[in-house]
C-alpha cells in the first residue's frame, strides 16, 4: 500500500505561475531585497541565520520570508525543527533570464 505524501506546509508557487509584477513588488522592500542578495550565493540557510545576518527580529524576518516565498522567489525546506530557505535562482533564471543578476548587482554589495 502506498503511503500518502504529507502536504507541503510551505508551498512556493510553480515557477510557471510566478509573474514579474509579484516578483518586483516583493523586491521593492529593502529588507526583502537584502534577503535575496544574501541568498544569491546559492547557499541554503536556516531562517534564524538569515535573520541574524541581517540583524532582524525573528518575527520581522518570518514575515518577509513568507512574502518572498509567496512571490515565488524562495523555497523553504523543513529540516527537523529548522526551516531552511534558499533562492530559486535556476528556476527564476529560466523564467526571467537576467533578472536575478540585475537584482543581485555587484557581489561587493551583498550583505
């Protein structure tokens, strides 16, 4: 008998459903833009580490990370009690070629 897969508690929209206006709206907030720039290095981070790196309270960080996920920019992967966040860079590059590179800018500006 096949075991049913548990529903994803942190779903990101399929990349085909991500629209540019939602992405740009999410990136219009400096905190979220800073988060994307940090995540652009391709490393998956625990949410707490990202908040600490950007000197954000956990509640503020959670709010902004949720908006990035809902806009389709990031994915969240639960690992035990941790939530690890990563940028959907490859998918975003296929959907909107060059966008991530423009958003990230100069690597020296990354937080």
